[in-house]
C-alpha cells in the first residue's frame, strides 16, 4: 500500500513530493515546490532543502541546524492559504501557507508568504515573509 504524501495532497508520496525530491521529475509550479519542501522538512532532508533554495539566499551554513531542528519536531500538516502566479509559464510566484508542528509538547506553526523564482529553468524557494 502506498503511503500518502505528508504535504496533504492525498496522493501517494511516490507520485507526489517524493518524485520531486529524488529528482524523478521537477516541480511544475511554485505550489508543487512548496509542497515538496514541506515534505523534505518532515524527512529532515537538508540536501533537498539546499538544492531547492535559490542560490542568492541559500543558507548553506545553517544546513545542519535546519536538519536537527526538523528532526526534533513532530510535523502535523501543511495548510495552503493562497497562491499568486507561480504557474508553469511564470517566472515567479507566491505561496502563503501554514506548516503545523509540535515542539516541546506545544502546537506551533510557521505562517509564511513565500516567494518562489525560477533559477536555471526550475522553481526554487527565494525568500519569505513570516506572519
């Protein structure tokens, strides 16, 4: 039986974010990249998080601390609040989301409006504004 993808798409992981993370296919939209990055956080996959981050803003020196933190929390789900542009023909787009997790026994969230851009033809995360 196929395990459902952590991103909340209700698709099997192998047909959703896992295919993007392992390089079987690229994200067609900013939203697909956002979902794959959330899934990578649930897996503490720092390599993919760095690879899918824009070269201008990539936090290479923070990779280990990001992986350690991602492993230390219990991921509870991703809620997509809105999207703006970020479709296949676009060069940039925004995804506003809430990523829910439990840390220290308390429910927490990351609420961000993320900017995604194309770099060398592929969608990457550029930056975000936390709410």
